[in-house]
C-alpha cells in the first residue's frame, strides 16, 4: 500500500516562506512524477507544481518565480519551497505521487491527506 504524507504547513505572514515536504513509502514501482495541488474551492483542486522522473518541472502561472519544486529520488521525497507568500496562497496543499505504468507513462496516482498553509498577518 502506497502512503503519501505531507508536512511543513503552518501559519506565515505575507511575504514569508515555507517549505513543504512529501514522503512516499510502500511503492515498489518507479515514481513517474510528483505533484503539489491546492484546494481552491469546496470541490476544486488546482495543480500548483509538478516534477517528473527526468527532473522536468512545471508550475501554475500564479506561483511561477515564487515556488520551487524539487525531489530527492533516493528518499522518494518531494519538496515545495514557497517564497513571497500571499494571502491568496492560503489553502490545503496536497501531494500526489504518480507511479510509472512500466511503459514510459504515468500510471496510478496516490494522494496524501494534505497540509494546511495559512498566509495572514
């Protein structure tokens, strides 16, 4: 059973920084990619950042230049360094681990339970 655990959330003032961590365990398959999502409405989550197995990254427009995703393959861990935080970054942040399907594409996804980030003075 794959487990995904996020950590590092908390309360920070506008302009501050936080680093989120996402640890994946229990997977015997190669991890194809790891994503960070955030909850923007009751039934809507938006992908914030992705890093794939080749190290390629992609960001949602509103966080470009402020957030950086990275990954430690040996530890099956991803990080999201968030700087210049704004009140509108307040959300529950979720990590998603996408396994490889064994044919060079993304297979099954596994979600964590999320970590709260609150940006407020």
